[in-house]
């Protein structure tokens, strides 16, 4: 069962630039055209309005590819608001798991706004997905030192888990346990359905990570205990339920095997 727990390393914690719950939602922000002044050129203004409608319809239907094309078209006709369009484009690239383009957009914004939190967050997650754990750790530490958000502690924990740095990970989890927002914040955790996430209370997420660590150490009794704790905090916790079921099935199979051997 050892390798079954490794799947959480990248995707099970803080994947995406908006991994921990904040006000708002996971949809792309409405592009600048919604509030921008009409372009001087009538044709450009009409195209801008047309592509804004396309964007809104595509976003409502979850069609990120069409929304992406519409946003680029809007940016071409509304150059005064390029920064806001790039922000929307970066969010779409993240949802499409297009790491390279997302990084390029982030770097373009950071060149003029080096302290842009959202783009630094995006860059940290992109670096993590590419296996550049040192760079991801450095960015997340910088972000946490600046505003002490719980989400960045979780992302630090994600880096430590992927590096199997269990000693420092436990120290980070202990820090999360004491964070003033631990009982108010939640975390976006992928389910076993590709592309689907669910909001999980932070305390349940901590128990889940400890369950994963115990599983990696082949301490399945402790792992089962922690997954049960995670599910008790949040009964709909998909991944905790999945791993708990895997352990229960393994135990049942082992018991059947023992009974079979005793009967021989």
C-alpha cells in the first residue's frame, strides 16, 4: 500500500493559484471590459462588447477554451486594461493546467508589479507542478512572511510532503494547528474525479495530511485513525474516504488470507 499515498503529493494539497478559500469563487474574474470606458473606435467598441458577451456565456458554461480566446480578443481592443485581462488569462491557464503559458503571463505581470500576490502564488504553484520545490518553497515562505495567510502554510506543507521532509512537515502542521484562522478557513482539495475539487475544512485537511504521512511510513493503523478523523470532521471528504476504504479493503483481504492459511 506504500505507493498509493504518493498521489497526494502534488494534487492533494494546494493546487492552483487560489487553493485556499478566500472571498469570491473559482471562476475567472470578469474582464476589465465590464467596467471599462467604450473604445474611441466604433468598430473596436462593438467587437469589445461582442467578445465580452462571448466570454460571459463561455464562463457561465465552464468552457475555458472559448473564454480564453474571447479574453485575448477583448485585450486586443482594450489595451488600456491589459493588466486586468492578463490576470483573467492567467487564471484560465491555471484551470486548464497549462503551466508554461501561465508562467509566462505571471512573469509578464511580475516584471511591472514584482509584489503581485496572485501572480507570485501562481508562480509558486507552477514551480511546484514542475518539481522545482526549492523555488516553490522560497516563494511560499515570502508570501507567508508578508501576510501570514493560512493558505501559504498549507502550500509550504505541500512542498515538504513532496520532498518527504516529514520532520519539517510536522512542524508546519503544528503551526497550522495554532493558526488563528484554522477553524474558519477551508482548502480546495482535488477529488478522485479529474478536474473536480471540494472545499475541505482546514482541520480535516491537516488530519488527512497526517494520514498520508503515516501511510508513507507504512504505519497503517495511524493512517486509518487520521483518515477517520478527517472524515469525522468533514463526512463528505472524498479523498479521505477513498484512502480509508483502501485501508479497510487491505485489512479485510489480509484477514481472509490468514483465515484461508489457518484452514489449510
